[in-house]
């Protein structure tokens, strides 16, 4: 999920849970004081609202504290099970997430969301067949679940089932609440297919929605380089990033068979970072070997 806010952001797409804020904060202002059942219900609703806000703001510690407090009062509430699953997802605890979501599925009002969450967790665990079956059940109940459609697109990409992936991403993008990561993931899918111009358009769309989305920016540079537009692919002002950008453009040039451009780009990467840039040196040796008709070394892209 390149790619859930990188493909790597596929796991981060989404994700909410419940927790109890530290003493002295608004979230700790007496949610669960002993009292009547009506008051307890109101306090639980308030805790859920505070939890959801904490998750939207990526305050996972606060969310966890709110959830712990709520579970003391209502340990079997399916709303809390759903949010427990989301918190586990956000923390990368995918086995725990599947168990929490399974407990929430029995509530009709939460069934689709719980199926979506469990499907995403199963995909992260590499249990692709189960993930796809679960995600399809989710969108059958609620076709507006963009996260489920996005995850189906990613799983289809892994199988190189491009038509199914394209259809899934289109469904995700058609939902009003779709995240910019869907554009990035569809762009990456099209990049894998060699549809570089279409991929570039998707990465630009993702960046229009979130200019800080690093994965989309890196993928856009790669797609430009794969089209031979090395100047735009390597246009970056940050000296610390420049060497990696040049190395990746050189990598793309190798894939295109532009060996002279590849050698130039790798040499510029080395000049930019210095003699310690082993990846670029490795790739430069590759290009020289290929020019000598001895392609016995694999090119190495820069790490994100």
C-alpha cells in the first residue's frame, strides 16, 4: 500500500479507536463518574467522540487512554470493539485488530465498517484470499467504503490483476470522503503497468490534495524519469534529498536503456553526496558494465 500516506501509508489509512486522556485535560473531565445509567451512556458517547477526535489528530497515546477508560465501563460495547480494532491497525498490531473487528461485526450498524477494518488488517498480514473475501463483503453492505475499495485495489495490484485494480480505485475515488492516498495508489498501479503519463496525473492529483504526501512526490519523480524527463524528475532544492533523487532518476534511465543519461545522473549523485554514497557507486559500476556488455550487477534505488 508504494503505496495506505505511501503505499506504506495503506496501513495508516484510516484509523480510529478509544482512549482516556491524562488528568487535567478536557478528555479526562469526569467521563465515567458513578451515576445513573443515562449519565453513564452520555459519558460513554462523549468518550467515543473524544477518542475519534484524538485518532483524527493522530494522538494515539491519548486515544489509547480514552479507550482503556471506556472499556472499564462497557467492556463488550461493539462501538468500542470497532475503535479498538482501528487503534490496533494504527499501531500495526494486525492480529489484535482482526479479533477486535470480529467482535464488532455482530452489530448491524457497524458490520460494514468492521468488515472493512478486518479486511485491511488481513491484507497487512499477507492473508490475501481472506482479505479480498472480507473486503468484498464490506463493500456489498456499504459501497461507499473507500478504504475497502482502496485495499481491494492494492490486493489486485499484488496479483497483477490490473482491470480489477482499476475498477476498485475508481470506486474509491468516486466516494466523497476518499483520501488522497487513493490517487497515489492508483498512480503506482499505473506505474507498474507502464502507463507513466496516467500515473503522473494521479500523483499530481494526490499532491494537489496534500502537498506533503512524500510517497506521491517520490513516485511522481520516478514516473517523470521513466518518461525520460530527467530535468523535472531531479528538480529539487534540498541538497540532502538531491543525491537520492539523482540516483533514482539514474535507476529509471537504466530501465529505459538510456545508459549515457544514467551514467551522468549517477555521477552527479556521487558529486552531490560525496564518496560515501555506495548505492550510486554500485549503480555507476552497473552502467559501465552494461556499456561494456557485462550486465552482471542489479541497480539499487535510493531508500525513501
